[in-house]
């Protein structure tokens, strides 16, 4: 059996469908088994056969988009200094001057070198001190002993302190380029280091110079204490001689993170 598909177009006010496979009459419906023609009302004015395509060729477009992420985490700032208290002897004084002249016992101390701290951030250093004479500065002093002792022998003290980080050595507390010395009377002092030690290490170097020079009056220090003069000088008092023995100065170093 053959199948025909037709599209009917409207002409005027009527649309009539006719299918004829044989004879028909003229009643407008055309049916039969033989030859014939359609009636007046059975004419199909326009019939257009349509054949479905075997396959549609449709282009496919590509769509894309993206989202970028920046993930973060935090390493906490951390500072750790060596356990305290630490004790260090800078050595023994040596005589200055010659016999019969005014001389003094002087000390240019041995350097104290120490792997002092770990830090993974910028840091602030604050150095303060005290002594047994009740002074709030790191100046060497010793209490006179014996029945006739009258107080403390106090020696003018100068410090050279260096902090080394990132292979850079910095003299702490100095007020000008090239300066190295800080007088005991200038403490407490603070200094901020804006770059973290990238290997974490902070190295400390300390040198003490005791009774080698007068401390400036502005620093609250005294003059060098003479210890030997053959001629008797009635003006001399106990402070004009530094008794033999162990002198002490205490120092505190505080590191604070600066993030």
C-alpha cells in the first residue's frame, strides 16, 4: 500500500480533501474502483508532498566559564629566647697607670656570644637592667663588706650589644651610624627590627667595658674610680676605691613580635 502525505492550503472559504484511487462520482467526495474524475467540490487546489529529512545537520556551540580561588592559611608568629637565668663572667680587671700614679682597675670584657632566640616575624627588642645597689640600670656594683663598709662600690659601665639576623649585625641602642657604645645610664632602650629572621635565628654579642671611661652626667653615671695612689689623699672616700671582689650587673632582654 502506498501512502501519500499532503498539505492542504486554504483557498477562498473552503478546503476540500480528495483522495482518489479509482472511479468516483461528482458528489464532491470521489470514491470508486475505476477511473473517473472528482466532483466539483472534490478538487484539491494545491497539494505539496513533503518528505522528512534523513537526518538534521545542526551545529552545536560550546559554552564555558570559570571561577578562580585563592586559598590561605596563617603561620602564627612565634618568638622563643634561651632559658634563663644565664650567668657570664667577663673576666678580671687589669691595672692601668704606673706605680705611684693615679690608676684604676679596668675591664674590657671578653665577648659574650650566644644563639639567643628564634623568631619567625619582625620583632622589637627592649633591654633593661639593674644592680644590687638599687639602680634601675645595668651598671656593675658590689656591696662593701666588713665592719667599716659604708655602701656599694659602683663602677661606670659601657656596653656594646649586637643583634645579628639575616647575616646583618646591628649595634643596639646607638644614636648614630658608626657608634658602638651605650652607657649603662641610658637604659632601658628599645629598637624595632622590621624584617623577620628568615632562618629564624637571632644571634647576640655582648661586650662590657667597666671603669674605662666616665659615664656622661646625662646618663646618670659616675666617674672612673681610682684604686691606687701611693700618696695619702684625705679627700678620698670609700667610693674612690673599688674593693676587690665580684661585681654584678643584671640585664633583661625582651623580644616582642611586631605583626
